C-alpha cells in the first residue's frame, strides 16, 4: 500500500513538472553568421560556440530528465498503455531537440579541424548524438508506432506449465529445469512470443535505411557502427575463437554424458540443453560439467541465504566494494528510488538496467534480483554503470554518456570479474572455510569460461545478422534461416527444434525487439 501511494503521488508530481518543462524547454534553431564567425579569434569562436551549446545543454538535460522519469515509470507498469504514450511523447520532443542541436553543430563544421581540442570534441559529440533523429514528422510518428508495438509484443505474458511468464522471467525458470522435455517446451514457448514482430521489424528497417540515405549514409549500419569498429571486433573474435572452440568441445563432450541420445560429438549443441535462452552463458551447467565435480565449488546462493541476505543487501555489498576503491558512494536517493526485486502481482520489466536520470546524482537501478551467484555478478556489473554515471555527473550532457558503448560495459565486467574471485569472496565472508587447491583453481577458471566465453560469439553473430539485414544481404524471407546459420557458425549451437520463416527468433532478444545495439 505504501509503495502504491508513493507511486500515485510521484505520477501526479511528474505530470505537473513535465507540463511545466514542456512549456518552457525549447531547442530553437540558430542561424549562424559565418562571415562574423570567421572574423573572430579562435578564443572568441570557442566562447561563442560554447555559449550556444551551454544553453542547449540546459534544455536537453531537462528533457532527458523528464523522459527518463517517464521511461522508468513505464517499465514498472507495462500494462498501462497511457504511460507508454506519455513516454513516447517525451521521447519525440527529446529526439527533435537532439536533431536541432546536431543541425546547428554542423554549421560549425569548418572549425572542427582547428586545434581547439575541447570545442572539437564538443561539436563531434553533439553531431553524433543528434544524427539518429528523423526529419519528417510523419516518418517520426510511424517509427515511434513501430517501436512501441514491438516493445508491447516483447512484454506480453505467455502461459507455460500453468504459469504466466514474460521473456524477462524465463531465464530463472529455465536454469532450474532438469528434464530435456521441459527445457524444450519452455524454450519453444518463449521463442513463440517474437513471431508477431517480424513484419513490424522489416518495415522499421526499411524506413531507417531511407532515413540514413537522406543523411548521406549508405544504410542504418553507418548509424550504429563503422568500418573500423567492425574490423576491430572481427580481429578480437579471431583471437578468441581458438579458446572458444576448445571450451565448446569440452562442454559438448561433458554434455554428451548427460544427454547421450541428444548430443552428438560431431554436431552443434541443441541450444535448449545449455539452459540459457540464447546459449550465451553456460553458468547453469557448471555443476554438471566441471572437471572436478566432487569439489564444493562456488555457489553463493546458500551462503547468501545463510547470512540472511535480502536482494537490496547485494547492492550494499557492491556499493562498499566501489567505496573501497576510493570511488563514489551512491546517494541516499538511490536506495529510495531503485527497484531491487520484482513487485508482487505487477507486470513490470525485469531486465537488469541502470538509469542515469540526468539530474545531478539521481541514479537508479531496476532489477528483479535473485539470491544467486549469477545475480551477484550482474549486480556488481550494473553498479559499475552507476559508478560511471556518478563520475561524470558534473559534465555537460554531451560528455555524460560513454565515449563508446563498449567502454561502460567493460568497466562493469572488469569490476564484476574481480568481485567473483575466490580471494575476494573469502574476504567478505561468503566463502568461509574454503581452501583453494590446484583443482579448485581449474574449476574456477572453467566456470569463468562458461560464464564469459560464450557471450562474444553470440553478440557478434547477432549483430552480423543485423548489419546484414541493414545492408540488404539478408532479406525478410531469409531472416530466420540466416540467423540460425550464424548462430551455428559462431556459437556451435542449433535450434531446439526445426525452424522456418514463420518464426522471428532474433527478436526474442530484447536488443532486437527494442532496436538497440548489442555488440558493445
């Protein structure tokens, strides 16, 4: 009841505040007198540009704040279509503002190559952030409608084994199943959800490619990545591939002992038997395939329950870890405004997400946390994002984002890996009476490989599929076949049951359904 009352008050205040901001905040176009600009000294030019962008910074930060507030509420009330419409409305204003700023920033293009490091980067960032904006109002509304429809489909519940589930909730159930028949049944039910998205997605891509060409780009690929980035990713994959192949062979051999009738040593692994919806993490197989299974191993679930952990307590442990590195403690508002566990009887988004609300130190997390080793890792990863937001909170809007999506992800993963080491876990009391032997270390390294080495080939395969869709080398009538061809080629996995083009399996992943980049 307390949470309900707070939510109602929050929504009322939000609507009043947002209406006030909407009435005040405007990102007006500015005509630049280039003749006058060229007569200025470099210092005067820099001050002039900075004054313009500072004014825009105030406006775009206010818009980012109200848009983030609306989005956060939408995630908590997925059945409330009015909240989604409100969020879409503010995103529309927000994107329009970004586009205006990018247009104005391009008028200073001739100054970018001057030796003015700060202003050069400021202009590059404002242009890059605004490049995704759409010019035509009709097209904007159509794209907004398509995105909203796909999100709505993704969040639909389905019935499995007399239980109502959303895609976000499938993984926890899947990881606990033992029967191959149950694994197959749940996997298939989850992948059915994405079928209606197929036509919406192909229409969205066609419109986005049209927009890209209007911005003098080849296709949408140029909006989401670049040739150099793709080259680096391919190089990294070639370096990682030999180790992945060895670990894959080991996993397949061990799994063939568990499922001798279902796994052949010269064939891809059926994806549902990995107990991971996408085969991107093998952590749920650890106890069955470790080389020294008789050893206790690291399972934080029982230890956390013994220590009377709550979901929120894991976040306190993560916060203390960052403070021990002489980094910033999260503000009190973080504990009051974040969601650490699923709200009972509420259809809400559960995908772990860190939010920068763009209002100084207002940072939040929304996560349906479980007391497991996997979620202990994820919490520290997400708190890495929060730490990033706090470190950049005093900078202009343009520099509060990560310089590259992979940068922020790498921070989260580096921290999370460190906190999962046996030495650290012993230090904080979650691995008491645990002696590290050579066999323990081997088990630990294998378990880390199962957790980390299967994600890069999945991420790469998924985005190769998307890049190929963008450039037209994969057509709508090939969507599903070519997706599974890539999954087989890079991950060494095959679908749980035969697929055809009725299905739209890539969109079972949130990042495809929500049109978000993933390779980062």
